[in-house]
């Protein structure tokens, strides 16, 4: 490795290590941290990186490809089919309406209609990399805004293909043949239209067939070798090969990677692939964001500050306004609609590729391209701040963002137990009670889950359990117990306060995801707190397999759970004092180990153990043939 390459790598790594934790610390998100790092090390500030930043960006774009592959892994074909309406409806309308609106704005600014339309098509794109990364960090991909955003971004990736076909028709001057060919990696650029269409269909079909029938045997063979690095190389080879194939036939590499991910979404190797290549995605995306920050031309901005600032504001306002109008029908909620519209208000990373393409093909002149590049980079840099504004200022004024405007179900039955939340934990508890003939009224706020459970024959009612009227309708006045198994600990605490205020006779049993959640419930005064992550049965079986007798294993498990519950309640009172917390925790761990060692050495318990464990005695007994010999018949 040459010294210059090593130095550049160290510069990027040092900038990321310095700025990203600071940005996260101040609640700005990792994306803005990477962008700030790129701005500082770029030519405009410290000048630690120069023209080679464009080459770095092209390499780092592979991070976007990997990200779309991982997104595809999380989407099974059935879910993708479910999103067909927002993909074609919301996504298609957003691209068309936004492109026409921005083209009209460019014509008002004095640009001729052909380059104005080209600009409209380019600027209608939004940033897949920034938006999806931010939604993942905020756990919003499953919300209506998240699904709508994903649908729009997916359609935009698909729309890149026809846009690349339309742009040459808008050329104002002939392209330079050498440059145009260098910029175009499509092997079929000069082929007839029917041949190109056939090649596109064949390429997508080959990806589907390869993912469905070819990759599973390959991954199975590689997995049997036991070499994780070869498995990682195979996954990266798959993503890179699909991306290259798509680029050679004129499709978006990110789109091809997404298709490959969807095909493998039902594979048994899905989770292994995801965990192995996710670090590469994070590093390359970080590098991509730093390259964007370094590409901002601050000299051009200083020369045309009002023009650049006005263009950024106008474009983001137009895109927001278009999605506010279109999104209302698809999200059905004002708060979700605002999140959708503001989240897609920036211009996407594909704009850099399209702007380079327009310059090489004589569609836009160099000055317009330079200003547009600065506008794109600034809009991307402003995106984390827009998300922050939406989260802290706009959303609190619009109310709960995740609540769809579906009417709660009418509840006619009154049962002794109310279960709020019927996910993986509430489901098990509810089925256990039902098997023992205990009547339950089940409330859940996930419409899809409710429909699925009803198809299975389970009576589940849709509605927000934290609403007084719904709890009253569910028979809270006559019920004896309420089991709270909500996915959100914040909503669970709100429900606890509601029950205490209006239905104080109800005995409250609450599920805690982990120890920090349990601390919150204990501080709220609850005594019946059940941690989902505590289950001693696995440890008991492990002890049995290692030769420990059943009675001692069961006693050790009970001792551990009892001691852990007492320690958790003691630690809950001191958890905000880190020094006291860790000191107390270490002391309790030592006490538990000493107690278990004492039990193991107790002779009286050992005698009880040997008499109690009949199963072990049977396993240790000699075979019947050797332990007992039938009497021989007398010889006559």
C-alpha cells in the first residue's frame, strides 16, 4: 500500500472517529456527523482531501447498493406485494408531479424548457442512503411514514432507468463522443430498443432464478466449510456481481441488489448474510457521506450565496408541499404525513450521477451543473436537521405519529382478565390462560396483527389500550387482572397510570423487555414485573447435560431467580448513582456465587438430591439383562 493511500485512509477514519460520536452526542445523528467530517477535511476547510474525493465517492456508492440489498432481505415478497399501491401510486405521482413542478420553477428562473425538464427529473430524486439510514436509527421503517417513504424511494430507483433514457432527448448541444462513452457503462447503449428491453427482462429474471435456486446450494456448500470469511466473501460477491450485471444492462445497481435481497428474504441463511455484510455497509455509507460533504463547492456558494440558498429552500419547499398533498391519502395521518414529506424533501445521491451524465451528454452547461451539485449536497447536509426539527418541534404539535385513524373495535364481552398487547409475550400468556379456561379480553394496536390473529380463530380487538373509553368498554370495571405486554415501555407506563387512576381495583401484571425497563416499572411502584429476558430453563438443562442432578439444578435455578429479583429491586433504587450501582451489583454477584457454592457442598442437600432424581437413577441403573436374571426351569 502506497503512503498516500494509507494517509488518505487515516484522514477519513480519523475524521469519522472525531465527528460522528460528537454528532450522536448532541442528538444530530450519524449522517450529519459524516457530512460535517467530509466538509472539514475537504478542499474548502482543511484541504486534506482533494480531487480524489470523487473517486472515493464512486467506491463508497457500493455502500448504498449493500444497504438496498439488506433492505430487500427484510422484505418478503408477500410484504412487497402488499406495498404495490404506495409504490406505484405514491411513488409514481411523486416523481411526475415533483419533476413538473421543479421544471416550471426552473423555467421561471430563466432556464429553457429542455434543461429545465432535465433538472426537474434529476432534482425529484431523494436520498435513499440518508433517509433509510435515519429511519433505521429512529426505528420508523415499520410506521406508515416509513413504508410510504420506502415505497417512494423504491420507485425513484426504478425511475432512474427511464430518466437515463429520456435525458439524451433533451440535449441542447452534441455530446463529446469519447466522454459520453466513458461515462456510459451500458453495453447495450447502441443496441435496438427491443434488444435492450429483452436484455433488461433477462437480467432481472436471471437475478431471481439465481437467488431462488442457485444461491442456496452455494451458501449451503460454503457454510459446511465452517470458514466465516469465505461466507462473507460469497455474500459480497453476490451483491457486487448483481450490481455489476444491472449496471452493464443499464439498470440501477441498487435496484438489482434490492431484487436479490427480496429473493433471499425467505432463505435460511438470511440472518447470517445480514450480520456478515452489515459492517461493510456501515463503513461504505460513512465514506459516501464524507465524500458528499467534501464535494460541496464553498467557493461557488460564496460567489452566489442568494442563488444557492434560494434554490435549496425553494426545492425543499416544493418537494415537501407535493408530498403533503399526495401523502395524506396514503398515510391517513397528519403527523405521519409530515414525517413522510419532510423526510423526502432533500435531493438524492443519484442526482450526482445524473448531473455528471447530463454534462457529458451536452444537456446542461457546466455552471448549472456546478450550482446544482452544491444545492444537492447542501440539501443532503440539511436533512438530519430537518428530521430533528420534525421530531422535536412539528411532531409534538401534531400528536402521536404512529396512530392510524382506524376506529377501535366494538367490544361486547366482559372477561376477568384484560391483556394489552398480543405480541410474542402476550400471545403466550393469552393462549396459556385460554387453555386453562380463563376468559380474556385482548387489545392490540397493530391492525395487521389483529387481522392475522382473527384468521387463526383468536378473538382479538383492535384499539389503543391507553384510552379510558376503550378500557371501560373492555370491561375494566368488572375485570380482576390486567396484563400489560405492550411493545413500548413508555406506552406501558402511561397505561399503568391510567389504570391506577380510573380502575384502582385491577391487579397490574406488566412485562418488561429487560432490566432497565424493569427498573422503570419498579420505580413506578409496581410489584408484579416479569422480565421477558429471564428464563432459567435453558440453564437448568445445561446443568443436567453437564452431570448435575435434577434436584440441584432446579434448586440452583430457583435460588438464582429469587436472588436476582431481590438484587434487581435493590439496584433499581441506586441505578442513577453509577459508582454505588456497580459496587452493589458486584457485591450481589459475589453473594449469589457463594450461596450456590454452599448449596453444592451441602451434604444434606446432596442426599435429598440423590433420592429425588428418579430419572437420573433410572439412567444410571444397569440394563435389565445384567441386573436381573430370570430363574431357570428345574431340570427333570
